[in-house]
C-alpha cells in the first residue's frame, strides 16, 4: 500500500488510543496528525478548529476514535464530511449512544 496521510478525530479522553493508532500507522510509513497531541490546545476554540481544519484538508483519510459524547468529534466529522474525506470508524466506547442504538436495533429484529 502506498503511503497515505491520516487525520485521527478523537475524544480528549481517548488520546491514548489515538496515539497508539498513530504509532501503528506511522510504523507502516504513513503520515498521521493527532489533533489532541499536535494542535496547540492552550488557545481559543476558533484557533483550534482552524488548525484542525487545515491539518484535515491535507489528509487522505480520516479515522475516528469516539467516546460517544464528544461534541468536538461531531464537529470534526462534519468537516470531514464536507471535505468529502473517506471516514473510517476505529473505536467507539461500547457504552455510548451508538452502543444503545445497536442494542435497540437488535431488539426490533427479535
């Protein structure tokens, strides 16, 4: 596989999982941007979102690690969608709205 550039959208509480994924992808020769690590966080929200948008615009693909509640992840997903970036879900905490919806959908099929 040719080297790609990845942007990892992640919840603040899951930065360790994002960093582990980044390490794995970098070991395969890819370029990776982890906003919770690489975007300066001690500034205002607009500056953070602008920096993330610029980094995401250079990515070939977006990966998502979500706690099921982070509004920042939802915002970044909207940007990825608007930019028509391929999006791949890597991890969602099982006890989340997604987990609940998965369980509810299985109940309807029983």
